[in-house]
């Protein structure tokens, strides 16, 4: 639902998943930017995309260690919800 909503409103969306099958599923569903958090260069790719798009807000629904990765990739005063 979020991907569709963002697309309809022309808002860029960086998706983070845990498995390659999920990457493939989202890419085949029209998502443009999907990162696998288990890739060795995940943090580097996340920083590159957040910088490229000027991302300053992130939505996180799972918790665990991921919020730290996301906050490190967001600019100063970025918001994690």
C-alpha cells in the first residue's frame, strides 16, 4: 500500500528488505529502489540513496537493529517514524 501511495503522489521510496526473494518481488511489482539489508554493502548503498534523494524521513515497522542503520544514513535532523 505504501509503495502505491508514494508512487501515486510522486514521492521517492527506498525499500529495505531482508531477502533476495523480497527484492525480486518488489522490483517486479514496480518498486524502483529496493535494498537487501543482508548485502555486505547495504549501509553504503543506503547512504548513497538517501543522499541522492535528500531523504529526511523514514518509516520503520520492524525495529531491531535497522533503526540504527537508517538513522546513520539520514541527514542531521532526519526523522525516523
